[in-house]
């Protein structure tokens, strides 16, 4: 009997700085392609860009750099923080539509090339509605101080700017209650790897379909 894998889409999510990228790399190294929606977004914003044009119509040209590309720091100042909830909602509405259409295309490409289990690293998995298109959801959570330091180091921003970004996000419970699996990342790389490998093993087991 030939062993096949069911087509499975894994939603990989969690708050900023929790370590989704590290978990995604472990997925990649163990046979599960991981689509980074932040990278997809960056590529979609490279001029000429329908997505960037829509953002500029709403937020104005002030969110772009001198070369016409999006200045993410300028945009962050406009949408993050108290009182900017409506602007953040508009940003998400525009960007999610473009990102998810592209993600669906990439998933199909992977399936056509023999990869039937695909992960999607999506920080706003639930808010975008894409969770409904996932078969399994994995959340990565981490202590606040770990997340704060990672964002400062990763993005080269001040602690104050990082705190403003984190203030706009949900607590851990928001993710853990909506997930099939949870990875707790306290900064110990070995623990992160062991948790992720265990989940990957279980995911492949679920996806097995003997015909």
C-alpha cells in the first residue's frame, strides 16, 4: 500500500518577538516549507506595488522613503499606540488581502511540487481570518522581557518603540486558547528545538493517509 500525505496547512503564529522565525526554520529543516508572511509582505511592497499604492492613498506619501519604498518606521509611528486603532485596522485590512492572496498561490506551488504539508508564519493569523484555512495551528509564546529584548535587537529600535509595538498585541492566552499546539520559548534554544520537533513528528503522523 502506498503511503501518502494529506494536504495540510499549518498556521504558525504568536506575539512579536516570541520566536516564530526560529520555529519556522526548524520546520524547514525537517521537511515542512514555511512561508514567512512578513517576507511576502516586503516583496509585495516593492514598487511598482498595488499594495503600497493603496496604503499611500489612505495614509499619504509621508509613509514612503525618498526612493519611493515604504518606510516601515514612519508607518509604525502612525498606526501603533493608543488612539490609532482605526488606522491599524485599515493597514491590516489592505495588507492582509494582498498577503493572503499571494500565500495561497505559494501554497499551491508547493503542493504542485510534492510538498503536501506547508506552514505559514503569520503573526496576525487570527485577525486576518486565515486561521480558518489552516488544518492545524501552532503558537509560539515567550516571556515579555524576552520578546522586548529580541525586538530591540532584531529591528534596531529603541526599547520605548518596542514597548509601543507590544502594547498593541494580545496576551499569551489569546494564542494558546486557539491553538492545537503551543511552543513555550524562554530563550533556551534546545528546549525550543525539542518542542518543535515533537510537534513536527505529530503533524506528519496526522497527515499520513494510507490508500
